[in-house]
C-alpha cells in the first residue's frame, strides 16, 4: 500500500463536501451513528480534523485535533472547503509522503498517516453523516474498500477497548456494501 493516497483523500473529502452541502440547519442537532457526535459535532470534528492534518504536514510536533468552533450554521461547507484547500497546499510536496509525521499514537511516514489517519477517518465519518442524512447520495465504494483494508490493518479486532476508541467489531448484514462493512469493523451498528 505504497501508493500516493492524496488523490484518494481528495475524492474522500470531495464526497464529504457533497454530503455537507445537503445538511440543513435544522438537522445540526440530529444524532449520528458515531455516538459521541450529533451532526454539528461531527461537522466540527471533520473541519478540525482537516485543519489538524494540514498542521501535521507543516510541523514535526504532535498536533491535537481540536473541533472547529464559532462556525455559523450555514458556514460548515465553506469552513471545510477552506481547510481542504490548506491541506492540499501543505501536502502538495511529494517528499512529505515519506517524511515522518507525529500522531498521538506514535510516528509514521506521511503516506501511512494520509491513508490511516485521513482517508480512513473521512470515509468512516462519511458513512456516519450519510446515515444521519438518510443516505442522500451514492457513495464511492472503492474509497470504502481502501479504508476498510487500512482499518483491518491498523485497528485489528483484538486491540479494541482501552486507548483504541472503537468498540468490538460487529457483524455486517449479508450483502452489505463496503461502507456498512467498514462501519461494522469500526464497531458501529449497521
């Protein structure tokens, strides 16, 4: 899995932006399958995550993910797009793919961080937001297959609980798409 994950991340965040464009202000307090977030909290987490990812590309220090604050109800998509543009600018240098990145769980090459910390995170939360919104758009199954492969690699079933913020792997329904299988692997009820 030594490919350049940046095009996949661009696709994943583009898909997320398309979902964000569907969020109505009255839905911001609705629950999501990610128990710690309602829709507003999930959007704040996503914007904060892209900002943190950009900052991780700029510094050797560990960067905390801080949820975005002060975003008006109709400002989530512009805030996300602004963060995406900054992220793309920071990570444009190919040398960053093999440079070490500090993350809360250790240090890894940039390409592994982009795959496991960025693509996987975005795709997982795409399912959460899509589910909260009633699945308004078809989702890119190739992205979910890629994210699921990474999830199985970095979040094995045996290492759940404690500092790993995911519940036990749950069964996915027979014939479930890649997003539902990913959600089940991450401990979501599908």
